């Protein structure tokens, strides 16, 4: 594909959340998840990328989010509010996504948790993650379409 990740192929002592997700998509699909994204942070670049569809839940209550998360599929990227342009603490009035993770199913996700310096699997029910969830992005159908389209184009060139 011509949309390769910009993360160098090397060993890492640690990952931040965006590097982890980008390396997963690069290694699985040879695909950059930041395609045409914009903004200051790499998390914002993934959120604003032309790849996939973003489903917003910022205005939902925690009870409504329980129903909302039933639509999330394995491989979707979760966005959490951990920072903002004006405030570094999460609040209902200020929900700027600053963290992302990969959904694994059954309310579990994998992410790089910088506060402990590890990549871990957690639940949306732990540590009030449901409260700071701002949405998810469905990428797999878009990426599969790109992969299938490229494979088809390559088969025509033989």
C-alpha cells in the first residue's frame, strides 16, 4: 500500500498510546491510521483522519454509554478524554480526546498506560473509563476495502 505508517521499524523501550495503535495497524495491514489527519497531537490526527468513521458519545450519560458500547467491534479504536486545549483534567464540559486504545471485545481494550509505563489490557468498567470515553472509530471495513482494492489492482497488472 502507498499509505504506510511513519513509525520506524525498530524495537521500542516503551510506547505511547498512539504509537502502539499505529504499529498494530502497520504490522497487521501495512496501513497508516493517520491518513490526511490534522491537529496538534497524534491522537487528534487519528481522530480526524479520513480513514474510517468516528462515532461520538461525548454527550451521552454513563447509562447511555453502556448501550453505545454494544456497537463497538473488535479492532475499533477507542478515544478517551484525558486532556484538552484549556484544561488537563477530564470534565463533562471539556472532553478533548487525548488517549486511544484498541477494542478487543467483551468490554476489554489494550492500550499503553503511561502512568505505569506498560501496555496493558483493561475493561471499560475499570477506573471509570466509561466516564471518559468520547467515542470510537470503525476502521476495519475501510482498510479491508483498501487492501482488497490494491490486491485487485495488483492482480490486473500481471
